[in-house]
C-alpha cells in the first residue's frame, strides 16, 4: 500500500505541511475565499490534467491543450454574447474540445504523425487563428447568465470544484476498471505486445486524444465562467503547468504508469505553492523556478526509491 | 600448444537466484578458433561478458597476455584488445562506415595538440585495414545502407583497427545468407593466420566442425568438456550439451489428424511470400523450417493480420476468412505466440493475471467494465493448469523466469480459445526443463484438437514435435517432409535452396 500510493501520500504530506504553515502564519490564508479560489483553479487545471494523464500513460503527449482552451473560451463567449442559452454554450465548448482533440487523435493514430509534432502544430495554428479572428480584442461584456456555472455554490464550495472532483473520480474508475482503461496502460507500457494481443492500438490512441479534447472543453467552462470577459491569451502556457502536475503526480513520462488522483494532487500542490508565494510576498517569478524544482525532486525521488541510478546501464544483450 | 593468449581459471558468477557460471576454465591461444557451445542459459553469454568486462567474476582468475588481468569495464577490455561482435550488430546506422570504425577511439593529429580529430589519417589507416582483409567497403556510405554481411565486416575492421588480439563472435552467421557464411569463414581463417584468437559461439553445430579448432561445451554453468573438434562428433556435442536423451525433451504423442482447420491458398506478399499454400488439420502439429529471412515469420504475421497478405486465400474450418488486424484474427480463433516474448508477448510491468486476461478482456467485461472476480478466477485457473511458477497472479510478469513468462504468453492465448495456434520460436531462451514442459503442453493441446503451426530454428525441436515439416526458402515452401522421413540434412537442403 505504501509503495503503491507512495507518491500520492508524499504529495499529501507536502500539501499538509505547506497549508499548515500558511494557516498558522498567514491568517488570511485560512479564509473561505482563499480556499475556494485555490480549489477552483485546481478544478479546471485538474480536469485538463485528467486528459493529459491518459495521453501520457498511453505513451503520447498533448501540448495543444492551452490553445484548445482559448478557442473553446472565445467561441463560447461569442456565442453567449449573441444570446445563445447557457446549456448550448456549454455543449458547444464540449463539442469543440472533442472535435479538436479528435483531429489531433486522427492525425496521430491513423496518419501516424508523432504527437509532439501534431500538437505543436495545433498549438501554434490555433493560437494564430485566435489572433487573426479576435484581432486581440477581448470578448466582453458577457451576459449575466454567463457566470452562473462559475459562481454557484454548493455546500459552500463553487460548482466547478464539485464537477472537477466528480471528473477525477470518474476518470480514476474508468482507468482502473474498464477495458479501455486497461488498454491505455497496456499500450503505453508495450505497444507491440498490446497490438499483438489484438488491441486496436490506433483506436485507443485516437480515444485518449479525443477525451483529452473533450475534457479541455469541460475545463474551459469551469474556468472562464468565473470572469466577466474572455481574454485572447486565455490558456497560454497551460500545457507546461499541466504536464508538470502530471509528472509531479507520479506518471511515467514514457507511458505505462500513472494515476489521475496523483495528477490532481500534483495540481493542488502547484496551486497552493503559487498562492503561498503571494501570501509570503515572494515575487511570482519564483513560481516557475519552484515548479522546475518540483519536477526534479519528483523524478529524482523516483530514481532513488527504485534504485535505478545504481543499476548498470542496460546493455542490448 | 603454445602459451595461451587468454586463460580463465575457476570463473564463478552468481546472479540473484542463478549460479550462471560454476568454476569454469577456458583458454584461448593466439591463432586459434575456439568454439563455445551450450544450450540457452548454459552460461555462454555470461562467460563472454566476463571476458569483455561487462560482468565481473565472483571468483576465479583471468590471465591475459601472460599476466593476471581484470577488466572492470567494457572499455577497459576493448582498450586491451578484446573485441566482441554481437549477433545483433551494434553500429550507428546513420553514420558513415568511416565514422563507425572510429567511434569512441578517434585519432588525433600527430603533430598538433588539441581535441581536433584527424580524418585524413583515420581514412588512410581504415583503407589499409580493409584492403588487407581483401574486401571492398565504401568508407563514405551510411551503415544502414550496407548488407548484414558488410556490417559485420565493419565490426571486424573496427576490431582490427583497435589492434584486437581476441575477437569474440556471438552467433555471427545468424543474420547472414548462405554465400556470405562462406566468405565469413575465409575471413575468420585469415584472422587466425594473423594470430588473432577467436571465440566462436554458435548454435549451428555443423559450422563448428568447419571453422573451429577446439570446442568447449557448457551446461548449466559448468564446463563439460574441451576438445579438439577432430576428436569429437556432432552427436557427442549434443549429448554433452543436453545431458539427457532427446526423447524426454520431445514428448510428442501420436494424434490422429482431424478435418482441415486452416487452409492457406497461394498467399503472396511482395517478395517476402510467394504462392504459399498448405493445409493444417485439427490435432496436427506442422513445423515450419527455414533460415532467418526465409519468410516463416512473415507468413505468421500475414496469417495473424499483423502484416496482411496482398493475394491469396485463407480458410478456417472451410469458411473464407479475411484477416487485416490481430483483433480480427483473435475473433476468428487464431492465436499467435510471438518470437520475442518480452518485447512482443508480454506487458512486463502488468501483473501475471492482467497479462493472462489481456486478449479476452471483452469476454470478462460487461458494458466495458472489467469483472475483476472473473478475471482473477480465469487467471488462477491458467496458473494452475499450465503450472506457471509465480508467487501469485498480482506479481508483475517481469519477475518471472523466461520459461514461466512464456507459459503466461501461451496461457493468454489459450484463454482466447483458439482453433489455430501459431508458435514462433516458443522455447527460445527458456531452460531445458521449461522447454520440455512447453513441448508436453503442445502435445496435449494437439491431442485436444488444436491445429498448431510451429516455427522453430531448432531442428531437433521441429523433428521432435512436428507431424509434418514444411520448409521455406526465400518466401516459398520448397518442400514438405513427413515425420518419419524428415532429417536435419533434408531440411537444411531444402532450406538452403540447394535442391
């Protein structure tokens, strides 16, 4: 048990230490607003992280999530301004995300273009399309119904937090208990053996990217419905934050292992750290340095724990 | 005999759970070709890894060039003139021949100092060495454009450029076509006449009588015998290698063949498969013989939908079948145990149980959700039936021995309840005991009506287990031999296309 959930428990301990320290020294940290901001931020990043975890476990990478999020956000905002009902806006965001993810997936799974290339292309092209289409103007003002999703509270916590938690639990269940979940791990662990066991590896690859896109569509709605405008640079650099959380959360960057619960805890740790810097009056520029340090600590801890650094370099024979 | 170039005495090496070498003596004289033979797992690889500095012995001593020596790293051994040429050639495909010859040991300019490398001098020396071997080699060509034989030549030239005194060749004829084998042998004789000592490892015993001076047989980590090849025979070597009679190893029971289960008609694929036709009956084990590259694995891949054929017909139980994906093959009742167990057969980090269920997840699920209780029951059933030695079904497959891993792969496919089982080198790299068990299992499965297509490079295995043997050469079936008429000689004649 300790071994199996080792990473999750370590992050939980780090979270407890950090929050404990902040609660004791910074009275403002304890208030409900801070907690709810942290959890809401973690919700949308965490939902993107679920998709990213699946993609990385399957042995791929998706760096286009930030651009996809911006496209979903801007089109959803435009639609809302045009008077579309909110459920239609939400559906559009989900459909757009699914569509863009499916496009990534089709190019990667069926044309067999490396995922880093495909998603680099979509990252760049979508960002370019946004600038061309919006000419840099933000989408505002938004109708009053826009903020319903982001500002409704249940049991004192914003709705996006609950939706995020539900998504994490559902994804954890799918990965552990369904055929497709098993196939994602098998594919990432040994693509050749997976194919020879009769698994339709192209379909599984397509699926993880499509799901990743769909989850970006959902995350968009959890994120932007908290604000009264949509910015053009929405989601910029999101891929780095999410991939960092996935790696810190214990997923093997080469595929085959990792959990969405680990990723969510990774997201929480990064989010709490960011807000800790604000409270402690440390410049936000340190945020990135700390994220980098987390990656190194996580990966080093793995290698020390498994004793891999002491094993000889593997020879071909 | 002259003073040995290299002498090993009482070499012992223990790995977790296995005593790989147990007090082994081995000597190599300058200008000698010393063959090293033994079954997989006998300790050949460990011994050459000790000579070449990959492993350190736990006990024993090594004398090299008349003085005690240790080789703490492969680099140290290479620097002192010990070169290894592995079966899987280890060159840099995108770099030129010249660059490959010098990687890791570039020559510096003679006069000036500094880190610059002297390509002109390297080229001149390389040309000299290649010419002295009496061969042609384009030094500017990228290595991936070379044939297997030419790549081997690059390795040999590379060894000579580093003044190798000892060259270890591990299955050097494995990747070669027949005419190239002859050329390699004359090259080896040339090296011998220059005073290089050669350790020659091969499973092809007939080669040893052609090229070697002495032979050492290893079995279960011990040296059984060392003798001049003139004083031994093929049968004596096999007896020393196996240490038991062959009957126990090949428990083939007579099964009456039933109706045709797999009918293959004029299957073709580029140049790799040409008009391949045959019939496999229920209860029958049909062996597929041929040299590497003869099209055996291509045929298996075509039948299993990994690399579908372009022309031809496949019928299963008399019904036309089109297979364009392994998933389809599985649904049609075809199972394939691939050649490379670890790379193709198993998801090593997955528990034994999840490996066993991988091909039948759909049957163990409802609405896409895996029924873990049923999965565990099926897995435990196969662990018991195949006698897979594992601490439990939740242990990663990586933790099992080769023979038990292979049983997991077999179990995975038996779970899919196939009609046709294609086994590609099913006992490669498993120890003799597990080998006998896998053979017994094959016999039992055939007895229950399964049609088995057995691909093997081990002729005794083919002869021992098959009801009929089909021999392939260059993508064609060049002959068919009944169990009672098949001999190694007949198979080799058909496989080399001499007939």
